[in-house]
C-alpha cells in the first residue's frame, strides 16, 4: 500500500506481513517524512485511538 492509501500525503510504497507491522512502518514513515501529518494523526489517536485502524485496516486486508 502507499502512504496515501493509509491516510498520508505521499505515494511511498509500504508493505508488511501483518497489520501491526504495517502500523509500525506507517508510523515511522510519517514521523520521519511528514511531521504535520504525524501531528494530525497523533491528535486523531488521542481523540479516538481506534478511528484510524477502523478506517484503514479493512483497506489493508483487501489489498
């Protein structure tokens, strides 16, 4: 999947064997490359820790 497909701003491709691994890779990628997006994702996580996963895990599973 791309960063953009997971809610980020770029087309960098990320791959993982498990959802937890993908979350870790996406988190590292966003923190290293998109600090503004990282702040937005942190705010979303603080408001609703499950929101991002509920939205993007089904997309990952079907990819």
